[in-house]
């Protein structure tokens, strides 16, 4: 089973060595929104939010596709490496 959107955002943020506050400061979502996304309390994030997260996290290719699929509720593939 693939990772959830929340797990992917958290994993990618940690890979970039950003705190939730730093991630929020670099894109439109507030810190509470970033926390909600990572905790899975936000059902389906807005497409603009997902695009901003992908840009701030410097995602391209397969990582970006994985994040977009998970945001749509689609299978995201195997867990990302740490």
C-alpha cells in the first residue's frame, strides 16, 4: 500500500530538513494547515496548495507525481526512502 498525502508531505519536508514553520513560511499554507496536512486532518488539499508545496519542496518527476496522486486520493506507490 502506498503512503498517504500526509506521510508524503512529512517525509519530503523532513528530507529537505525544514520544520513545519519553515515550510509554511515558504508557501501560502499557514503552520496550522501544514500541521493539519501532515496529521491527515485535511481531507483533500486544494490543488494550489499542492502545487505550492511541490515547488517549495523542489519536487519534480516521480516525487511530484507521487504527491499529486496522493493529494487526489490515488495510490502513491511504495514509501519514499528516508
